[in-house]
């Protein structure tokens, strides 16, 4: 809208007991400063609002197939648990709840969680919002989830390989994790970084670090390094400037998604 074989070095993991692989303090501060604007479709998160329909369609279709649910049902995912990591203002958490999932939503920014909780309560939605990290859930002994959403997060973390290993551990047997991120190509540098931040002003300058973008083969290798995980994809997403819409595509040069499944 992150690389085992890449030449550019990823950000060095933070050290000390208060640091975890999914926390980069600079990124937490950046998104916290914008917390009140998550639900403004013309604000700093406008690209995510445009991106949401294709994300939601993809998640719904893949989850229906994975769990053999009836797509005609109003709440087809009743009885299934979903974790939304890096939930921000709840742009995915709310529609997933409406589809019947029991949703736990986690974000490292306390301000984001506050915004998300207030908005969900105003909609009459029950969502378990938590200020924390995926690693924190593991440390607390949280039972695994049927679906883990890992959307547009991995390119912002301090240690992406460790982060993916940890988040994969939160997938229950028979469950799935969906990861969305940006490819590491010259096209993504030109359009996903420079144009999006400095020309179109879709997102504030500095939102992304191209060195943290991940090639699909790197993402797949890191996912499948987790015990019991098999990866599918990538599935591309492209933007049409004439319609202003994102859609699924065979083109994975900028945005793409991948599915990690546990047997």
C-alpha cells in the first residue's frame, strides 16, 4: 500500500527484558501519535480503509475453505477463536467479530487499544482488546487460536524471523495464520515507499523502512522454520489508480499475502 538471503541488514533486535521481537519503540510511538485518526477514512490511515475490502474478502474466503463453514451463514465462524496482532484501531477486529469469530486483538500501543476499544463499544461489539505483544500472550500461556491475523505488521518489527516463529506458535492444530506485507523490490521502493509517503502522501513520511520489506521466499522460509507450519502463497494485491481500489492479483511486486497452516 523485511531476510535470510537479502543483502540489506534488518534492524538489530532490541536487548533487555523489556524488549521483544515484535516491538520497535519508534514505530509504536509513530502509530500512537495517530491513534485518534484510525477511523477517519480520509485521514492518515485512508490506504488501510481502501485496502480493507480485499483483505476481508481474502480472509473470509480462506477461512471458509479451511474450516468448511457455510458462506451463506450470517455468522459463519461461530465457535472459532481469532487473534488480530497489531490491531491498530480495530479495522479488522470489528468485521471479524461480526462474522462470528471470538476475537482477541493485541497492539503494542496503549493509545491504539484505547481508540479501538471505545469504537467497538460504541458499535456494541464484544472484543478482547489487550495492550501487549504476541510474545506476551505466549508468556501468559494463552491457548492457541484457530486464526491468527498478521497483517501489515512484520515490516515494522525489530526481529522479523523471531517474530514470525513466535506468532506461528499461537496457531492451533488445524488452524491458519494470514500474513500480509510488502515485497522487497525496486517497484515497492518506488511505489510502496517513495510514492506512497512523499508523492501521494498516503501515509506519513517514515512509516515504512524499505530495508524491512520481505521477499516472499524469505517470508516462506521463516514461516516454515516454525514446527508444524506449511506456507502457501504469495497472493498478490494491486492498486488501480483509476478506480481507487485494491484487488487480488498475480502481481506480488508490491503488496502480497501468505498463508501459514498448522496440520
